[in-house]
C-alpha cells in the first residue's frame, strides 16, 4: 500500500487517539462533578 | 564574597570526608564502570583500528552510567536526618550548597575516570593518534557538563516517585549535545585524522557548561524550596 | 464563548478537508519522488506547529517563574522589551551575516511578535492559567511532534530506502520530543505541591538546550554527511501555497485541541480544589 496513505492515516490516528483520551477524561470528570454535594 | 565560598568549601570537605570514610559511592561507581567495560568487550572484539572509532562512544557511555549511580545518592544522604530542611532554613546561600555538591560529584567522577582510563586503554588497545593533550579539556568540560546538570536534576527528582529512574530520564535528553560533543571530540582525537579537529566540540562543550552552570545557579534556589 | 467551539470545530473540519484535497489532488506531482512527496504537506506543518507550541510553552514557563516575585516580574518585562528592540536593530545592523532567505524585517517582526505574545500571555492568563497553558502546549506539542517523527520515516523509506537517518532535522526533532516527554513525565510523577515550578524550570532548561542541540547535530552532520530527509532548496510556488493552507488548517486544529485540553485541566483543578475544601469541612461543621 502506498506510504502516502499510511502516513496520512497515521497522522489522524495519533490525533484521534489523543482527542479520545481527552474526551474520556472529560466524561469521567463530569461524572465526578455530578457527585459533588450541592451546597 | 568569602562567606559563600567558605560555606562551599566546608560542605565540600564534609562530603569528601564522609565519602572517603565509607567509600560507598566510589566503590559502586567503580564496579559498575568495570562491569560495563567487560560487557562491552564481550560484545565487540575490535582490532586496534576499529576500536579507536568506537571507543569514544563506549567510554563516555560507561562514564555516564557510572556518574548516574553516584548522582542518584547525592542528595539521599541529606534527606536522612532532615539535613536538607536544615539547609533550607539556614541563611546560607543555596548556591554554595549546590556548588559544593556539584564539585564533590565532579571530583568523584574524575577519580573514576582516572582509574578506568588505563583499563580502557588496555582492553581496547587504545593509542591516541591525534593530539592526546586535548583529551584533558574534553574530559574536564564533559564531566562538568554531566555533573552540573545531574546534581540539579537529582535535586528535582527528590520530589518524585521512582526517584532513581527520574534522574536519567530527565538528564539524558538535556545532555545529548554535550554527550555528542564528548564522544565526537574523543573519537576525533583517537582517530587522529589531520583534516578534522576537536576544537569545535571543545568550544561547544565550554558553551554548554557556561549556559547550564548559569541556569543551574539561577534556578537552584527555586528548586530547593519547592516543597 | 462556549457556543463558539462547535462552530469553530466545523470550520476547522472544513478547512482540514479542503487542505487535504489540495494536498492530494491539486498540488503538482513532484518530479523525482512522485506522489509520496505529498507526505510533505502533513510532515512540515506538523513540525512548525509543534515548534510554535513549544515556544509558547517556553514563554509560559518563564512567565510562571518570574511572576512569583514582583521584582523579577518587572525585570523580566524590561528584559523582553530590550531583547525585542535589540532584535530589530540587530536584524538590520547584521544584515550581511544573515542567511540567504532571511530578511532583516522578518527578524524584527519575529522579535516583536515574541515580545507581544509574552505580554499578551502576561495580561490574559492568571498565575494558574499560565501553568495550565504550559502543560497544555507541551502535551499537544508532543502529539504533533510524534506525527512528525512518524511521517518522517514513512517518507524516508520509499524515497531513500532507509527508515531513519541521523540528519539534522529528524534528529533535533527527536531530541526535542525526548525533552518534552521527560517534561510530561516529571509533571505526572512529581509528588511535590510545587510541581509547576519544577516543570517550568525543566522547560527553561529544555529551551536553553535547543540551540545547542541544533548546532551539535549540524556540525556532526558536516563531519558525517548523509542524505537530508525532506530536501532543501527552493520550492515550487504552487506547492508553497498548498503547504501554507495545510499549515493554517493544522494551526486551527491545534488551537481547538489546546482549548479543549485547557478547559479540561481547568475543570480538573477546580474539582480537586472543591473536593479538598469538602474534605476540610466535613458534615457536622468542624474544620479538621
């Protein structure tokens, strides 16, 4: 397969992986916020 | 200006005396470096021509790893009995403490190099074809480069988990230009090709030393007080 | 503010798609390398973006360190102004010493831009905000740097037959990557309450190291020459056009990623602070 397409795919794979980790942390944090006692 | 240098000298003398009595760091460093030399000898069995090309790299890698062994326990002794806290509270300038530690480490590593170099010469049948006297500034400037940053990062690693791993992890990337210079300078001197000169590398090493010694002195107080 | 995010996200996605189209279809095919050369349109903008992010990290780290003390803050501000002025004057005074494509006006503009950025950060970011900015730009910078280090060999292999060469650009990028990964590791493993200070000190050291890394590898390469990945020399103006479009697209993308990461970190710290307060004020009312 062409190195060109692998390179482009790899770029987006790296970016998407990072964004997924950020988003996951965000969801987990949101759940924690809901558990904080309301004052 | 006599007070800071007085403190430096006193701390330095204390460290050297303590080390001389126990010889902990010195022995472990020496043994470690010797092991590295022997293991490398098994992996490469060079004749005199080849060994001159690779010896530069091997020697400095061995010294670097041995120095890390010493640097790791630089501050450990101060942590026991809260000596480090006493330093932070005292009016003594923190730079004096840093210099004392750095110079102490420098002396230990230089002693190590002095002992290991004959061994290297024997094991790899080394003989410098270039100007051998240039090896002295390379050794001094190079060792100081490793030691000054190493002492600083060792202080930084005090407040981290996995302290022993943290020091090389922080130290190695930053010292890459210095390492490259040391290795290239040593190889140039050993191989002795008349069209090449180690001068650029020596100047680069000197620049590196000036830049980072200034940086360490400027930021050490901040790092020491970070609790 | 929050409403802008989805709109910007959509615009960025459109821009990235357009840039991709430009890179794959519109850009002319390179004579010697063929289609593989198009990796260039992702490789180079990622590198420039990573360098920009690391530069912002350096400014934020310096800012964090100097702002702890009102005296150093003032001195630092003056130093920045003086350096900017010196760059302007120096660019014109030493114009003959500049490399071929570098104009004195670019040098001056860069100096002023960096100083301007420093003061902008100083004005709009609080002390904690500066620290979060440093962390964010380091992380996102490492991500872009990883892209550079992955696309580089993927380009080198079909063109030069080797995966890696210790050429100056790839090697200095690798060292930069190593330095900033060690920065992130320090952040994660530090048990100190003053982690931001330690990390900022490390960032300053890393930045001081960068020119030394560059020169050492440059001289190493002149001693042991090897093919340069990414080629040198002049560039076809149509290719430059596509390159700049891709860079703009990736800059917008990087901005959005940084913004998200910044918001996440800010939220994280707010939650931790609230939790700490909660722990102090247990139900029953007594402060422990």
